[in-house]
C-alpha cells in the first residue's frame, strides 16, 4: 500500500451526512446532488459511460446565511472541491446538471478509487485528514453566480493551489449541462488564515506559503550551520580555557595573592637570649683553613686581643706542620693569613696571629670556676666548614677527666683535660670555638666529643654529635694562652713520679721503674719531698676520689705549678695522707 501517494484520480469524501443534521438551509429535496458520468482514465478513447457513484456530500462546516431570502426553487449547494492533479486525458466535471433533467448523477470531483487506498479511498482510522475546502455561501435561487477565480479552484487552506481550477465551458464530447455556475468566493477571512485544522504536515498557521517540510533543504543547511558554529565555539572556548589554565599554572592565578605578614621590627633581642648572645659573639669568632704537605683540616678560633692573637686547638693547626698555610676567615667574610705563635699538645691548645687586620673585636673571657651544672651555654663554630653556626645547650657536668689524641703511639700527643661537659651540639669543625655563657663571655674551648662508635676523640674525625661534648675550661686556657703568647711554650704542673698506666685497680699506682730505666720517683722532685714511694696507690686529690692514672694526671693539670695538693694514698694496705707542692715542666 502506498500511503499518501495516489496513482490516479480518486473519489474524495469530504464528509458524511448524519441523520438529523443538515449542513445548509436548503429544502430536503435539494440535498441530493446529481452525478455526471466520469470518463475512465484507462479508456479515454471510448464513449463515456455513466456509473453510479456515491453521492457528493456537502462540506461539514458552519451554515452560511444567504444574502437574499430563499426562493421557491432553491438549488443544492455545490462544494468547491480541491482536486489533486489529474491526468490530462480526464476532463473536469461540469458544475451542475440541468434543473429539468430527471435527477442525473453529478460527476464526482475525482475518479472512483479502484483500490480503495488512502488518502482518497474509504475513510479509515489511519487515513490522513483531507485538505480543507473553504465553504462557499449558497446564493438565492435565480441569482447569477460568476465563475470561480482560478487561484481558488483548489487550495489547501493557505491559498496554495493543489489542483487545476474547474474548467469553464462545455466539455468536449459531452453535451453542455445547463445549471447555475459557481458562486464567487467571499473575501478571505482572517479566521481561516489563523487556524487550519486540516492543513498539511507542518503547514504554517498564520502565513500562507510553502510548507515547512518542503523548504528545499534550507532546514538541513540551517542545522549544518548550527553544528559548524557549535564546533567553532567549542574550539574557541577550549583554546581560551587552555590559555587561562597555562597562565594560572605559571603565575599562580589571575590575581596577585598577598598574604598577611607581620611588619618588620628593629631586630633587637634580649642580650641573654640565644640570638642576643650570638649577635654579640659572632664578630669575634673566626674559621681556620689549614693545609699541609700531607693533610688539611678546618677548625674554629676566637680573637683574644687587638693585636690579632687567636686561640684555638692544637689539633686544628697540627696538619700545617712547620711549613703549612693557615688562612683565617672572619665572620664578615674577610680573610687573612696567620702563623702559629705557640702550641701545646698536653693541653690541646694553640695560639695563631694574623697581621694587617684592623678593627678586631676581642671576645671577653669568663671564669670557669663560676660555672654550675645546668647553666645555659651557646657553642659557636664551623661544623663541616659551615661558618658562623650557633648551637645551644646547658652544662651537663664539670671536671670530666678526658683524654684525646694518642695517634702517634708514644703518648706525646695525648691531651689530658679536666673538661666541662655540654649537650650543645658540637661536630667536626667546632674544635677551637668558644663556649659562651649568657653574658657572651667565654667559659670553655670546644675540643672533643664522645662518638657513638668510639671513645672520646678529637674533632678531627667525622663522628657526629650525640649530645656529649667537652670543652677545656677557660681558666686553664687563659693560663696556657698567656704562656704561649709570652714565651711560645706552656708549663705543666708535675709531682715528679712515673705512673703504672697498666694498673687496672682503683686508684693511680706509682710504677716500680721510670722511663728509660730511671727511678719511678724523681729524686729531689715534689713526690720525693712529700714521701711518695714506688708502689704507692694514690686514691684522692684534694678530697676527690681518683680511679685511674689518667684521672690523676687530669687533676694535676687542672692546677698551676706551685699549687699545694692534699693527697690520700694506700701503702701495704694502710691509708696515708700527705701534702705536695706542684713542680713545673715544659710542655711540647
């Protein structure tokens, strides 16, 4: 079935009359229309043969009041039908049959449908609605009716022709049928232009013209243009978004972000704070770079006076040897060459001097006898060549007997220190630097640390701090520094005995023999004068217990030559006491 596409002229049913309903004011006898014979399109060359067809029905529309009162002989209204394009061989039907003819059949507007297919077959539930035919008012009897104008012969409700206009005049080969002609159409009403319930698919409601569905592809072109425009808009938006994203990534945003911040102050700190202590002491602290023929090293020192004397550790300047170079770098970045004034391995102290440098700021010296355990301290130095490094801590203990050095094997480089213990971090490079109190006064010289993997050692190694650092008390350092500056040598207090360093018992045991076969107790020395004999075990010095030979040496070195000491000793199981005046020996 080819819906909506008729193959030839079909009969068109406009409406069906229902019982009790009239469409016009004409008498009942005038309602029946006459039919004219229709030529078969398939046999155009044969004489026309009348066929009974269904009577044409009037348009189901609002009745139109005639312009004049009805005459005694009314005529049946003839609807103006819209006919689809018919083949050229089919002549249009005449308007009406003669009034005197004995009810001849009127010719239908379309040929009967041979196949009864929509839209021109019998009405069905799926048949499309027929086109709208505009009602034509029926004139009174006897009123002459002019022919219908061509533009309104067959329209679709929007003045668009859908078929040929009715043929005026006699049909060739057929006798003319007298009868009233078509009445002229009334002026177009805006009511029918605004709404057309039977209009074609997508027919405009208010404007006549070509249906929207047959726009010649303009709709598709419009959709294509919209798609292209959308794609271009997406590309432009993507480019703009990418540019904005790149700008935000590089610059951190479209606007400058300013975070709140405290205003800059004068930078002043309390003198006893770590910052205040560091600000006061740093200008007097220097970094030493030492290089010799076989080794080199880095250490720290501090200025003693305006003449350029600088105090440091002996193991810091030892790599230079007799012909090495020592360079001093001040806290402000200035550098100067230095030379050794004097050194002592027994105390692990040395003094160097710079020349041609002015504006030096000596660091004040404190009194290590006033130090108490728990006092806050600050250590300054260049650990691992990081100059002007400041660490802080407290005094952990006092009078710690430690020994350092001993790399030579003959004991000539061993240092005996009655040290101050601190938990201020001290690392390789801090050696020779000052340990200062809250008044920024020097109370010790940082010299050794206790490493985790070895015993007490000088800072020439690479062991790090574990919170056990040791500093030479400044009272001892002051005396040695003065002797080194004045004479180039330092003196050691001695008791004139040789100790048995292999003794493992409690106390310091006097040996049976001295070095190189000499007597263990030097004749005429301080020990001999006090009554000390070989084999005696010294257990106390000034009331402090002594547990080893190293500890006895540390206790003696903590005094000056000529000081008097009270000793406690054991001889043959008996405890003895005696007084001893310290002698003097030149250090190395």
